[in-house]
C-alpha cells in the first residue's frame, strides 16, 4: 500500500474510489462481527413485515466501507481523526456501490498536516445515499 | 412547532446520564474477524507479521470496529415516544489508536433531544455520545450517533 504525503494533496483532488457489493452472506458476517442482530439485515420476511422492500445493508457497514475508503487512501502512516456519515437512504445487498470523495481543505495545525474531505457512498443509480466527511492527518515529506 | 412537545421532563432526566460502564478486551481474533466481515484487507488490521513492521508495531482495529463494543444498558430505560426508529448517522472522533490487547471501557449518554416536523410527521432526534477510554485512562475515541424516532409507519418511503 502506498503512502500519501501532505505535500502531494491539493484541494479538489479525488479520494481514490473503492467499489463494494455486499452479499447477504456479508450482512450475516457483519451482524456476527458487530453484534447488530436486528433481523431487517438478514431475514427477508421480517424486513418486508417492517415495510421494507427486502433486507437492507447495516448503516454501520456502509460507515465501515467509507472508513476503508479513507484508510486505503491515506496509507499506513496517515491517521484518521474524524469520520462522519449520515444515512439518507437505504442500500440493498447485491448492488454495486461506489465509495468516493474529494479533498475540500488542507492546513498545517500544530505541526501536523490536516486534510479534510467530503466523502459519500453511492448506490448503483449513482445516488449518494450516505454522504459524510473525513479529517485525516498525513505525514510530511520533510519530517 | 407543535403546541405540545413530545419531549417530556422524564426524557430530559436522561440527558448526560452515563450508561453502566462495560470494559472489553480488544481480542486479535475479533479484530481480524471484523476486518474480514467488512471486507477490508488492510494488513494493519489483518496481517500480524506485516503490522509488526508498521507504524503501530502490531495490529490495530479498523476505525469502525468500535461499533462492536456495545455500550451497557442505560441506568433507566428511555421512554420512546414513537414505535419506529431510524439510524440517522454517526460521527467518530479518534484520539488514540485501538490496538489489539487494549482494554476499552465504553459508556454512552444521551446528550441532545430535538423535535422536528418533517415528512414523517413529528420526529424526535436523539443524539447520544459514546466514549471509549483505554486501559491507560486515555480517551481513545468518541462516537456521536443520531437516532430518529417517528410515528408514521411508512418509514423512508
């Protein structure tokens, strides 16, 4: 995995996108790993009885996908400082999802290279169902 | 604004009251399983040998692993005004890495109650803050979550 440096980042740069597609099996694995056993994420009948069109992806799993977007991009010596997401619409399994982002700001703060990004998870129709923000601290080449 | 608020004094009494603390061991197997479940192959989370050579000298947890460290019960059950609930979002702040072998103490408190009229009728926004403190007494991270409670059965439609 490559390392991103503060000097190499400019406002307007793209956060390298990642693709995801959550199978129903992944939702079950996530339920087990996270301890979120709410049945709308793996029991189709239960989900439909709750007025949904079928099982839906855990919001927190989409949050995890957006976390990976940022940690992959910043590299092992980057530090994630802040990660926020809002769940604007539901997402469904077996759908091609894209996580992407844009650099919106950079500054040096207490000797650290701070970079801010707007990020979002998009559904197959291209709608940003889960927008958010991330703040990372990146290493500097001189340091 | 509605004439009568759905936010009662009984609800306000929950503000800033912390849940019973629970302490979790950050186990290697649990961290690797979580990374596998979210489909994140980052060696810092999954490859002990590679992680040992890395900046943390060992495995760390993916940022949202904290979600699996579920807070304890509130000391008193919050009186929900509506039957339906949506997860509105989450905001993490990270101050220290979460390393395999850490012991993390988790507490949660409701920090804000806001009422709004919207497409789902009257909605109650409940903001809670979860605090994650490591075995050194350092505040390692916080997570603010927003729950939306509403009466309309049709949810997000």
